[in-house]
């Protein structure tokens, strides 16, 4: 067997997340995994009946703002999840699956400091979201989507 030529790792190294085009690739590839996923896919196509032409650009704005400081997203990202959770409980196993798919997407396309920030931000937002959904879910009826349910603590 021939030894690996030097520099191969560099030649094939994955780039970091640096541009709006990278964000687009991240988001598009992530949702290509989410859509057919047996664990969380149905939240998107059955529970929320997501309009992808609307949702994907929102997600580009969200991740551009989180990772590239683009200032394009200023909504409350928790809000639609409260509505979702009121229809169908978002459970720890769903968040674990979401994070596993997100992390795999990053691994497939990117590596570097911003890619790691993407991973840790997703983990921390998912952690907060999971706790908030749990809390809202333990309330009564519509409490899951009430403004009070969005108060921290
Ligand atoms: C079990 C995990 C999750 C599920 C099933 C889920 C599902 C969804 C669905 C169905 C929507 C579209 C709602 C609609 O248009 O009516 C949505 C929106 C969104 N999700 Fe999630 N999500 C999850 C976790 C997360 C996490 C961890 C993040 C952030 C790191 C996130 C960020 C967002 C954002 C930014 C939006 C757009 C909100 C807006 O319209 O302004 N989601 N999610």
C-alpha cells in the first residue's frame, strides 16, 4: 500500500462557517435530515405543517444572526415551540434527536471555531427550550402558549 500523500488532510479539511452561503448549506442540509426523520419529522409536516418556503429563510436569518452577527432575526424563537408543544409534547428524546441531526450536519460540512459555536449554541438553546417546554407542559391547558410561560425561571 502506498503511504498517504502528505497534505491530504489539509486538502480535504472541511471549511468553517463564514458566509451566508455556508449558513444556507448548514440549514438546507439539516432540514434534509429532519424532514424524513422518524423521530422528529412529523412535528414539521404533520403538527406544524411547515411552509418550507417561509421557514427556511427564517432559519437562514436566525443562524446568520447567531453565528455571523447579521442582526436579521429579532423574533422570539421560543414562541412557535410553545404552540407546537401545546399540540404535541416536545420531549427530551425529541431534543436529543434534533441535536444529533444538527451535530451530524455540522460534522459533514464544517469544522472550526464557528462550527463549534454553532454546536454549543444549539445545545444551550435546546437545553433552555427543553426546560421551558417541560414547565409549560406541566401547567394546565393553554398555559403552554401563554406569555407567562415564557418568563424566565
Ligand atoms: C425537538 C426539537 C425541535 C422541533 C421539533 C422543532 C420544530 C420547529 C417547527 C415545527 C418550527 C416551525 C413552526 C412554525 O412555523 O409554525 C420551528 C421553528 C423554529 N425553530 Fe424549532 N424545533 C426544535 C428545536 C429547535 C432548536 C433547538 C432551535 C434553536 C437552536 C430551534 C429554532 C427554531 C427557530 C429559530 C424557528 C423559527 C421561529 C420563528 O418563526 O421565528 N428549534 N421549530
